[in-house]
C-alpha cells in the first residue's frame, strides 16, 4: 500500500531558540562538568556545583527565549489588532536603540496613522452624507447589477418613495436604466413620479472594492432657467410693444389725415378717401384684436377641471378634426387619465395640426400612438416632414415661421401639459427626417372595454 509519507512536525520558534541555546552551551557545560568531577572535590561540592550549573544553564535559556519571544508575541497582537481594525492598541517600547524596539515603534506609528486616516474618512463620509442629504440634487448609486445602493432625500422625493423602499430596486423598475449608459450630460424635459420639469442628467462609473458602480446625478434646472424666463418675458414685452405700435401708428396717421380732410373739404368730396382710411383702421384694429386675444389665451389659461378622459376617444376626436390628410392611429392599451377634456383636446389638436402642416411639405404622413409606463401616459405624435430647423425657438412666445401663425400654439400646448402635471417635448426623429412630439401625463390607469 502506497501513500504520501506523513509530514514531519516542525518545531516552534520558541523550541528552536531553546534547542539552539542548549546546543551552543553544551560544550561549555560538558567541559565544566568534566573538570568538576575530575577534580579533587568532595561529593557535596560536586553535586552543589553541578545543580547550580544546570540551574544557570536552564535559567539563561528560558530568559533568552523570553527576551526574544515576548516582543514577537506583542508584535503579533498588534498586527492582529490592525487586521481587525482596532487602532487603539499600543505596545510599550523598552529600549529605543533596540532593534525590536524600533520595530515596535514603527508598528505603533502605523497604528496611529491608520487611526487618524479612519477618523478622517469617517468625518469625510459624515460630511458627504450631510451634504448629499441637504442638496437639492437627486443622487443615485447603482451596483454592477443595476440595483440601487445609495440615494439621497432629493432622489427619494423625485421618485415619490422613501429611501428604505427605494434601496435594492433596479434601475429599470425606477425608469432610470436609459440614463445609466449615457456618456455625456443630457438635458431633457421629463416627468418623474414626484416632479416634472427640465432636468440635467449626468452619469459616470466609479469602483468600490474593485467592483464597477454607476453614479447618476439628476439636477432640476428650474432655478437656472429663471434668468432665461425673465429674458423671455422681456422679449414678450418687446413683441407686444412692437405689434401694438405697428397697429396704432397707421391708425393714428390715417385718423389725423381724415381729420385734416374733413376740416378742409366736405364729406362728399372726401368720401372715398374716408372709406379707404376707415377700412385700413378696421383692418389694423382687427389684427390688433386677434393678437391680444391670442395673448390673453396664453396668459389666462384657467386651471384644468379634472374628469376621467378616455385616451383612445381623445385621440380619435382630435385626429378627426384634421381634414387635410388622414392621421394614422396605432391603437394602444385602453387607458384613462384625469384631466380637462377641452384643454387636452386643444393640446392634441395643436400637435396634430403642426405635424400635418410639416407632413404636407413632403407629402408625408402623421401617426399617433401611446403606451402605459408605470402610471404615466406617454403619447407620441410623429410626422415625416422636414423636421425642426431651430429647436431653441420652439417655445418662444409669438415666434413663428408659418405665414399667419400666432406663435403660441406650442407654448399653449406645453402650458396645458404642465398644468396637468405632465410635460411636452419636441425632437427630431433619429436617423430619418421628421419630428416627434412626446406628451407625458400622470395618473394613467387601464380600463376595461
């Protein structure tokens, strides 16, 4: 029967030190014993000196082992404490010039350094958590399986859930998966369960314990856009002043000319001139009235009167009003949303009308479809027209490139969507000509047909 020979037991360091001492002192001890027993001494003296020699021999061996082993045991205890992250344990340094004393001093210094670093890390972590908790920026940290591991209070408010309930959920279930792979900062109009508006999204990868994690930062741009809104209102005032002056100046001029004619000539003599002047005044007054009515509609949008709105019926009703081309409706899940039916009709009519005008330029088509996304209605109006030439001016009040356009249709539609707690976003189609209008409205729920 063959097998691996058993491994011979090794001596411990303590045993090796003792054995080496005994072997080293053995010749001296043997010589001393030989001289003692060979000499002319009585038996009492011989045995007394023999026992004394053996006692000194053994005592020195044990003392030597203690001097070497005890500092090593102390070092082992210190290193074990460091491994267990207990940085409070210290060893007493016996001799400053001793080699083992130097080693103990360095281990003590290492423990103190690690204690300070851990204290600094804890203070930095506490400060970071306090800052994350107080800032009005949503911060989400996902592990390599895209499960949420850290979120601050702003992020919890954005998701309309508690921090404890959010932790462990996947990015897909939170509707954030599409942003984790973004390589650059993005700005978009988006409706989250807890808020809607315009957001800046940044994502980056970091490593913890060698495992890749993903950091997602969502910033509300409302405050940053206040200055732009102020500039927009200043532009509105300039547009209003320009339009009113354009109407009042000819009215004033023609009225003055008519007054001069009537002062110098009879009515019959200046009848044709008076009628022509009154026609101009009427036209300019009507144009000014239409302009002000459009402005009043934009500035005085009433709060929505919420009632159940069937999505399929809403879409069919708005599409039926477009007579220039057939609107293709892709049937979606039967849904119902709370909202003001009249205002929602106006929103969708504006979007379909704009899409139809764009599609007519290229003899294209218009299609409308929707889907249900975790309590949100996402409705899309798509055309294959020329697309958006200048996206920056889409929602600028009274800006229009269409002859006879008022420049408030899209702005009014966005106001209606936001008044219902949702959002409206327009963008060019990816990879082909055309435009997409995306309406997001909360409170959607399935209904039975």
